[in-house]
């Protein structure tokens, strides 16, 4: 009897260990630039599944994006946290981060190319269903996924978490094929009411299937615990907005991937 119980316990442990979130560092390229992403998937799910691209905030690919990739993997997606800045390029100060993010915000064509390279890499993954892809992004990454949509990328949807909404070429809204979900801090000082209104006009003029959810009491970076909790600084973590925005994303994915 003891031997039988031991065999069952061993089998359960082996099954549990075998069906777990797997991760892999991926290197890929955009032109001559080497990039380094983080792939996550769950072995408990068999066969192809929807793929989700994750674009980082201004500090580059960090533990935050890796955590989100693993969370998405547990939901049944294959997730790739991409690298916009380049392999080994990781700013260590706000000044460095601001300069790097500013470089790509000032060159939207380059930003689109870097994110598209990540999308192409996700599409190549054997677990990913190339007909069911989406992208999410945080802060700088929120801007990046909107630019991906504006490029006319053939994906199901994009989700911007407290991302910049401005566009140098609002007419590009007419090129958007994806559904768009913007999760916005209602008190975010980095997105003025004029910018929000301009974004809404861009979506309407482009005939886009879009949503914008504004979270009361939330400022910029409301999903980032490292931002602290002082709203007066303009960027702060907000647990309720973080939780509610994640649930909004899950509902959005359930709709676009049905």
C-alpha cells in the first residue's frame, strides 16, 4: 500500500513539474540591430494558442514585463516580451531612459520597425497561432503598440496601459485593422485632455473599433509598483486600477480571440 501511494505521489509530482510555465530568452534582429526578448508559455496547454506581444516601459525589458509574460502564459497564451532598445541596452537612470524613449518617440518609423520585428518573431513560434495575435504595452510600450496598430499590422487587437496617445500623423488611424483598448489614468498629467480628445477623434475618423477606459484617482504608471504611491509626482502605482485594467484586458482578449 505504501509503495502504491508513493508511486501515485511521484506521478503527480512529475505531472505537476511537466506542466508548468516555461521561459526562454530569444535573440532576434531588426536590420543590423540584435534584440533580446523573453518568451513564456505553459506546457499545460497543448497545441497552438493565441500569441501576445508585450512592449516594455521606458526602462526597457525588465522583471515587470517578464512577470506579465508569465501571467499571460498561465492564462493560456504564448507571450513574448520584446526589446525595442537592443541587446544589452538597459538604461539605469530616468535621464538615460528618457533619452532612449525620446529617440524612438521622435522616430515613429523606427519604433514601428522594432515592434514589428518582435511581432514577426512571435509569429514564428511553433506554439503561436499566427491568425490570433495581439499586443500590449506599458507607458512607452503603450505608445509603441498604438504605433504598431497605426502601421496597419494584421493583428486582432492592441492594449495600451497608461501609454502616450499622441500621434505625429493622425491620418494613420485610417490604417488601423486591430481593435484598440486604451486603459488610462483619469488624472494622468502626461496625457492632456487635448491629447485624449485628439486620440478619440483619430479613432472616430479612422472608423476604428476602439475603447478607452479611464480609472478615477489613477495617474501615469498605475501598474508599476516601483512608481511608489504619491500621485503628486504624476506617476504612481494604483492597486485598483492595476487589477481592473488587467481584468479589462482579459475580457478584451476573450472577445477578440473567441
